[in-house]
């Protein structure tokens, strides 16, 4: 049975707003605004632009571009709960990144805000690895990990399969770290972890919006961008009405194992990081280690709207329109090129030329409802 929406407890019925949009013409920002408009339509509310510019007394509903950290939007939306925004909230900015998945590299100073205990309790859910904040720490971590096999190195801020490389030797380790190090010797934090081969990447998550909740599991797709590089190309999701615990009970085999990993990671985040979220998404990997053994692990979390959110909203819309519907297959698709045409049933979020990436099409659609 569906739980009552926290929205029902609001005294005011304010508009839907973004948080963190800067007025850019990038595909990220324009597609985020398009998705926020879909959220407003789903909730039967109006879209009124940026929360940063909001001056009315009615309490709004917010769709942030990033995970909320601490009380950063409190002047505009004090004490937000799950029913006030689509995404997640944690206490410290670092807790919102993939940095928390691994412990700090050897001999690095521990920042007082670093949630070091989380990496320890989640160790059996993730790949062996370290997070480094200095080039010295990255080299020490890489040396240690290379003893067991190849390693993957990626920027903490990396997304969509970009800004990451594999090192198979010390020379390659030094080269990769050097390419990611600025002139002042500092860089964005690095994650170094065991590299798997023959990989498949999955998304497991849960979303709640307007009294309708859904959980999903699906596989991420790859595509070639305009520079012929392999990048994220969308997700095909099997979406079920209810929560992650309901979805786990309905699955078996590898799918159930992966979904359980995501749910356990989510429980730990709620307990140890104080996570408050209406959208919880986890990327998981399945592949072979250096000895040929199959491994399953959580790669990172996403407590904000992301690449699969268009499919999530489409599925919620299908559930809201048909109370007897319990499962749908929904997808998001990202394609590059000048001559790409969306299908007739597509809900297009972006179709144009991104200043950096070039021609790009992003859309969602529901393939099957049952």
C-alpha cells in the first residue's frame, strides 16, 4: 500500500523550483530545467525558476542540481524534509561524492569532516581502493593496489564514464597521476580502485514523488560521443511500484544480489551519514577481477536527479495514471550527432548543440507497461 505523501502535510502549496542553476546553455542545465518542469507537471504545480531568486511566502518544492549539503539552501527552504525536494541531503559536501566509498590513502592527514567510518562499514560492498587528496597519497595507494592487479583511477567529480583511466604498471600510475595534477601540484580528489574486466554497470534506486514511490533496477548503456569516445548512453530500467525492499523480494539470482548490495549501502548511508533523500540511486558493477573471479560491488551513490531520472519520472507517471499497474520498463537515452531523430513516443529533455560536447539528444520513454 502506498504511504501518504509528506507533501500532504505542507501548509502551503508553493511552486516547483530549481537549485544550483546558473543560467548556462549547457545540456546539463537545460535538461535539468526540462526535468524540473516534468516534476511540476506531475505534482500539479507551477514551475517558477530558481529557488535562489524566490521571494514568496508559499513553501516551494525544490529540484536541486546537486546533493544538498548542510543548511546551504536554508534561507530559501528551511529544514527541508523528503517531501520538500527531489534528491538527497547530507551534512558535509564530501559525503555527497564517490570519495566516501573508500578509505583515505596511506599516510594522508585525516580531515575532521571526513566520514572515515563509512568506508570501513561499507568495505564488503565495494571494491578494494583508496581516496587520495594529494599526488603523494595517490602514488602510495596505487603502489599498494597494483600488487593485486590493474587499477582504475578517476576524479571524484567524474561522471558519465569520463575522466578515468586504467593503470597496469608503476609507469602508467605516475603518468595518469601527472595528467590529473595541476601546475600547483593539487587536484580534485582521486579514487583508485581495483579494475574489473568484462564489466556490466547497473543502476539500483528508489524514488518518491507526490505520494507515489517506485524502486528500480536496470543496466546502463554506453554510446560514442562526438569525439568517438565511449561514454554513458542511458539506462534501461525495470521499475516496480513500492520501495527497494519490495523490489528485492521480487528478484532472484544475480539481480537480487545486486539489488541487495544497493539496499545495504543505502541503509548504511542513512545510518552513518544522516542521509535524508527522496531519490536514492546507486551504480553497481559486475565483472571479473585479475584472477578471473566474478565480483559485484557498489561503485558510487547519486542522491540527486541524474541520468536515469527521466525514466523514473516516466514510470511514476504511468503508476499515477493506472492504480492497478505495478511494473513498467522505462529508459533514458543519450545520443550524439547531427542527424539523430527522437522516436515519436520520446519525451525529449535536450535536443541541440552543447557548447562543449556538440550535437546531443536526451530523452526518456516507456517501452512496456504491465
